[in-house]
């Protein structure tokens, strides 16, 4: 290389000032943090719109469903105990049953029957409708 070419590349190369350490400037760091904050806001906004909300209303709904299931299980347990003891009086059991909390129930009589091939059966059942708020569940009891 000629001296002129060396001087050209030497003039174009990086200039180092004494005491200078390589790194980011304050402006570059601020720009990086601003871009990160904008991306974080965009991600949380998108997540809030697409993910289900588990707020206070959801807790109330789950509590109502739990209350209904607990009430049905309590009545079914009492029903099973009477069957096992041989003392089933379904009308007395349902008439004396009091629901707890916000659960209410109504009883209706229905008959389930079917015939197919060589058999025919007809069984009277009690259809119990449990309600709690907007939720409704049914349970059937046979004599």
C-alpha cells in the first residue's frame, strides 16, 4: 500500500479519544426503554381483550354452581341413607327438605316409561328443580 492509501484509511478508521469506554449513550438507552414500554402496553392490551376475565362476577357464578351441587349432593345422600335403611318415604323426604343459602327447589311428579321387545316398565319419579340465581339443575328420584 502506498502512503496515501494508508493515510486515507487511517483518517477513515475509528477515532478513539483518551478515556473513552465503548457502550450505549443515555439517548440510546431511553429509546430502548420507550420501545419496550410501548411493546408491553400492546401485549397487555391484547391479552386483556382475548383472555377470559376472572373478576368478581365469575366468583359469584362459581359460588352459585357450587351451592347447587352441594344441595343436590346433600339431598341425594339423605335419599341413599333412607334406601339403605329400608325406610324410604320419598314424599316425606322431599316435603321436609329445606334448601340452604340462596338455593330454592320445586318438586314435580313425572312417570318414566318405556317398552321394547319383551319388557314394559313404568316408574313414577320426582323431578326436583334446584335454582340459585340464574342457574338451574335437575335431579330425579325414584320410589
